[in-house]
């Protein structure tokens, strides 16, 4: 039984050139690729937004321009305006608990200390929206003597960046399944580490 198709894909990040290449902006990087330059300033949603056609359906793409910890302001505004239910929302964000190169889809659960998720949960009134978690690694696991706050606001090292880019590429392949409501299949394809045939 298919779930509700995704109608809104939100990339999380911080606005402005100072943050563009930092780990905390992994959500923006994925949405940038989906939007292919079509994002436009939407003041009513305090965001950059675009309408895209994915798997034959109209899907909104959103990058809040409010700074990470106020992301809910944008998400709540667009969801109310277009009557988009929480289970039709996919939030793409950086994930400290996954290594660079990994990406995972899940529905609901706690914010895990992620301020963007915390604010979205408060704005939509539930944790039951979908998340696409893009692994950026944890400074501890990457053997870096760096506080988490500092780590997420710095750009990844070259080898981490190429792994993160690979995870984003793999994630983009399953987005059409999510927009058709085929979440189980999308999870299976993304979470199975299939090596391409030689």
C-alpha cells in the first residue's frame, strides 16, 4: 500500500555565501540539484522556492532563508498555504550520526539535537514528516578536535565532500519513488549498498 506522495521537499541550510559550502548546508545542496537554477525568492514563505515536476506530480522545492533554527517559519507557512500534510513533507538535512557517503530515509523520530528539525516539528505540530538524512560524520569519528557547532559550520575536507556528493547523487535517484508514495521501495534502494555492475 503506497504512502502519501511527497508534495514538498525542504532542503535545510543557512542562507548567504558565508555558509554555502558548509556541512550544515547539505540539504540545500540536494535541493539545488533538483531545482536546476529555478529557485525564486518567495517573501510570503521567507524562502527560495520552485515548483518542479517529479514522477508526473507537481512538487514544491523549498530552501528556508531564515537561518537554520527558524526553518519552521518557512515550512509552516508553505504547508498551511498549500494545505500540505506533514506526511507529504520530506526534509533533507545534514546528519552527524551517519558517515560521509551514507544517506538514509526515515519518518518521524526526535530531532536528534538538530535545530532545524526542532523548529519544523514545532511549526507543523508533529514529528511525523519524512526526513532524508545526508551523512556528514561526527568530528569525534573523523578524529577532529572540533566542537560540533564549529564542525557543521565549516566546509568538509575534500575526501568527505566527494563522499557527501555521492550520497546526494544516490538520494536523487530515489526522490521520484518518494513523490509516488513508494517510500518502502525508496528506502530499500537507498539503504542497500548496491555496487554498480562493471
